């Protein structure tokens, strides 16, 4: 078993990928001599791994009992990619979209067998609905750039960005889309496109935020800034390489900025 211990969680990397909270584990070792901690931790991880990767009661029970625990989630694909479930799809370059089961002590990737059993469409729909129930732990705004931080699902809230924008800014229409970055599982940064110069400043600021957050995070997603288009398509725009902006925006993005500029003339 390969694990990484963080300040607030334990991450199992092999033989399966799981994230475990520390509350239960802290209780288990509270009254145990320190010399016995390795055995207690090892037994606990084996138990949770067994529960999380086999037929957990939520996965074997009725579908309706499962739906409020399912989340759509972005992940960096494992190496080799063959370890991905068949239902996984690329969301943007370097990130794949998976379904996760949120358990009291772990977050488990749902495998193909259970997806076939409960139905991909039903699980995916529930996974989006549950993302809209997430509330970030912290929120900040500066010159139209919004920074949200919270649970391991906050970065995946790009999947419901229209809802996020309305909930945070009150805007119900975004005819030019928005810039968005998801540097880590716990973070989301966005800017609604309304004025060209402000958007250009926001892009540079967001690229630097994303680069630093991505570099320092233990659960990094992407260092890039993306354009969330009005049709819901998400495409990469730029990133910060430590010395300046690296721009690879599309012609459609340039046309959009031109249209925005004309609208303000």
C-alpha cells in the first residue's frame, strides 16, 4: 500500500486511489501508545481500502439511496491511463471527468461495474446537482476576479460554473462567457467577461494565481486559465510560466474580445 499523509487527510495512491479524513483515525490512536500507532494506522487503512474498493453498501443498495452521495469530479489522469474507468472522459487537456462516492471516511472513485448497474446518466445528473450544494469555506473578490476555496469538490464546480456565477455575482446572463481556473481540487477562480481591458488584466492575474496555487497544492489540477464559452465549452487560453504569460488562445477567443471591445465603444 502506498500512502501520503497530509496535515488534514491521508491519501491512498496504490492499489486504489482514496482520500481519507483524519477524524476517525485520530480517535483510534487517541488512547493507544505511540509505539502501536503504525499497526493501528495500517489496520485502519486496510479496512477502509477494503470497504471503499469493494461492494460498499451504498453501491450495492438501491440507486435512489446512492444519488445524494455522488459527485462529478475532475482528476488528473493516473499513469498508466489504462487504470481509468471506461466511462471516464477528458474534460480539458490534462484533466478527466469521473464519478466519486462521498463516504464518511473516504472519497471513492466509482468503477465501471457500479456505473453500469446504477446508470451513467442518472449518476452524472446527481453528481452535478450535488456540486450545486457545495459551499466554499472562503471567498474573495478583487477587480472582478473571484477566488473560492473549500472542499475537494470546489475545483470541480467549473462543471456548474453558470450556477456558481449566478450564486456568487447575481448575474444570470453571461453572453461572452467567463475566464476560469481550477488550480487544485479545493480551489476555483473565475472572472465574468464584460470589458476587454478588465478581462486582459484578469487573465494575467488569474494565470499567476493558478500557477502559484498549482505549484503549492498537494491536490493540483491545472495551472492553465480557460475560457468558459457561452455554449458551455471550456478551452485553454493561457498560463504563467514564471516569467510571463504563455498565450495559446483561439481565434474564437480573440473574436469574442473584439466584440466586447466594440460593444464598449
